[in-house]
């Protein structure tokens, strides 16, 4: 096993995650099987209980792991399926060591950071790195490890010490350290400054690690004399200094690495330069095509994103990426109009009239509306108003998780005239509980007690838009993260009033997908389709939203039928694989076989992604 460790210096937010993902993409393009691990030095066991304002979105994995958003980057770039163990935190490591101590595994020894914590970190890396993540048998060839935080952070010290020891454990030729640093330009001076990187590398060396490769972030390409200076003072060959300057879209990053021969530098350190006598060269034609296609898009499509965490856009990172994947596939330039749901509420008209007016102007000017997930009652009324606007004005609407729940509440209030309809999350005493707490949930233990991970949804209708977008599949596997769900006792009344529940779980008690049949595009899902979207293979529901918002939905559905194979069989989607056909427990009607969006170009299947 070969290991590539990506560390960061000077400041946080340099893009270590994208850099690590891009390195993995380039190595994969060289024909190597790649896996990834993210190290987060915080004491939390996982990201599940962390506020989006502090840490961005929580990325949900197939096994129900709630992980750092960088694992989403890895999955999108490399088309792999990671597990909760691929996200190492200080909390997990210390918990594992304490559990061993309680069992007596250390035979009465004094348990210390060195060697017990550092050994646990190394053992964890070795154990997880050999897990196949690409659907193939056998261990991967290379494991890319991202060390979160910045060199010098006190909470990172055990991990840095562990990685220093690990480099000796695995031996020369099996360990490559890539250090991502900043080369800023001071406005007053107007020149690129190398001193921050020099100090960062000096600090790294003082902790026992020496970088093999420098990845320098900058706004503009590095000047030649700056590269020479970095080489001289950081003791890194010029050929091993890679410049990651700002680009028009991050699909260019793997191409930047390739153009600067980063793969040659990494492969040389890892002794992987050749396959026999043939040098390894990355095949990145899809990346080049996609990056260039994005840059040439001109026709805009506006989507109003109605959320409550929009002050930190990383809170909706996977949703943004899913929209981007779909818009590029439909040859439209994505314009996201960020609408704070609180500003749509009636109370905002009195308290912040300018923000209220602006929010409604943005909402009404969009070609489609997307209401993502969230927790708590703040801003919920604004989301309900957004769903009502989209329903009454025939504006394409996609509601995810809470976005589906508020659509159900709005329908009950406006169409069924149940003025007090609500979720018990927001009003425990509501006489019309449209959304209720899941019976197996916990109201006292917050971490990992939701309905999490990949679950199967069965389609109940042959002619619904959702089923068509998924290629007339009988079922689909998507990832979940929720504590509340639509009240099954109210479903008959809602359906009688015109709301269709076209997707349910295997029990028939959990509502997974809603549609309004006489609306151009009004879909809500309890699951999160954004987590399995890929750049060349967008999430079918996001593809449908963009198509509807740009007047291409009928064409999209026709194209779905047009690429059908007479010999294909409807199958459900999984992350990176196509599952065998399954029997739908709700219908024995044989559906028309289609290859289409699931088994064809737009499936959640193997391919390059972002």
C-alpha cells in the first residue's frame, strides 16, 4: 500500500480537500485504484451534531456515517463509496483507546498519547486503507490521507506525530507528503510573498515531517523567481513545487496537476513511475471536456435556493454540486439565487422590509425553487411560503427532506383548509400533525439516532415524473438523514385532496416521494438525492428540476426513452454500482424496460465526478 498525505499550512480554507481529491483523480487517471481518508482533529465523534454554521454540511454515507464534507468531494471526484471509518476524528481515536483500556487490553500499562494514541491512529489508517471502495475486489493501490486543520494547531499534534512514525513504519517509497500552503500578494507591495510558506514548512520540519511536494495556492500563477526561492528555502526540488492558482472552476485542478507533472513527482516518490517499461500518464479526457464545457456555457438558468443557513454556503455544498452537475448536463449556466427563508416571512416585512422585498424579488425571478433540508423551527414559515408560491404559480419545485415536509404542511393548510396543520417538531400540540417524530428515534441522544444512510424507495406509480426520471426503475436506493416523517395516518386525506405519494419504503408506512400530478414539476423527497450526484451523471431529480426550469423537461423525458435498450431491465441505483432487479412489493405490473437515466449516461454509476 502506498500513502499520500496532504497537510495544510498558513491558514485554513486553502482547499486541501479539493487538492487531495484532485491528486486522487490524477492517480486514478494513471490507472491506479485510489481510496481516501480524512483526519479531523476535533473531539466530536463525528460531524453529526455540529452546526452547519461552524463546519458546513454534514455529508451522509451509505452506511449511515455522518462525515466531514470533504468525504463528499472524494466520492464525487473518484466515484467511490466510503464508510464512516474513512473519517478519523480525535473523538473516535480516544474513544477506541479508552474502550481498550477499560477491557484491559493494555495489560495494566500507563495509557499515554505516545505510544497508545499514536499507535491507534496508525493502526486505524492501515486497517481502513485496505478496504475496497470502488466496487472491485482486493485492496486499493494508493490511499490519499487529508490531515484537517493547519500545521501548528494544538489539536493536530498527536496526528502529526503519528504520521511521522507512520512514515517510518511503511518505509521509504511508500509515503509521500504533499504540503498545501499559501503564497499571498500584499496589496501595498504587489508581489508574491514566500515567507508564510517558509515558516509553515519550518514548523512542519520541527514536528518531524518533511514535505516531498509543495502545493502553493495563489491568486495568479507563481513567478519563476518565487518558485526558485521556495525551492531554496524549503528544501524542495523545483520540479516538486506545484502551483494551484485560482481557476474558473475546480474541474481544472486535476488538469493543473497534470500539466505541471505533479503525477510524475508523486509517482517517483512512491516508486510507481512505470507499468513495466511504459511510463504512467493520466487519462483525463473527461475532465478536460467537462471543464471546457462549463467555461463555454452562456444561457442561464436561475434556481432560488430557499434555506436558513445561507450565511455559510458550504452548508449546502452537495446541493450546489448536484445543481451544477445537472445544469452542465442540460447545457445551462447555473445561477443560484440565495434566499434566506426568514426574510420571506410576514414578520420580516415589518422588521427588515428591504430584506423581505429583496427575498421575494429573488424568489419570483427564479425559474425553479429548491428547498433543502434543515432542523429547528427558525425560517420554516418562509420555506412554507416558498412551497406555496411554487405550487400556486406552477413554478418547478424540488423539496428535499424538510423541503418535502413543508410542502406537505403547506398543502394541508392551503388545499385541505387545515389552518393548524404542522409538524410536531415545530408544534408538538398541533391538532393536524402532518409530520411526526419517528417511533424508533431518540429525543435525548442526539448523535447518530436519526434514520441514516442508504434506504430503498419503491415507486408506486408507473407514470409519475420521479419514476420516469429514474428510468422507470421500480425502486431506487438513496441516502437519508431525518428524525421526522410524514404522518401515515394523514396520507389518505392528503391523497384524496390531490397530493400523490408516489414513493414509499418497503413497509408502506414511510412516505419517500411526493408529487402534484397537475403541476409541471413539483416533487419532494424525504431522502437526499444530492449525496449521490456525479458530474457526468447527475442526480435524476436535480436533472429534472434544471430541465423544468429551463423548459427542457419534456425533451429530457423523451431522451430518456430514446436511449432505452430493448434488452435492459429496470434496476435501482446505488452509489457506484447498479443493483440487481428487485421485486416491487406494491405492484406486479411489468414496467417498460428502459436503460435511460439510471442505467445509461445519467446513472449514479462509475465515472469521473466532482
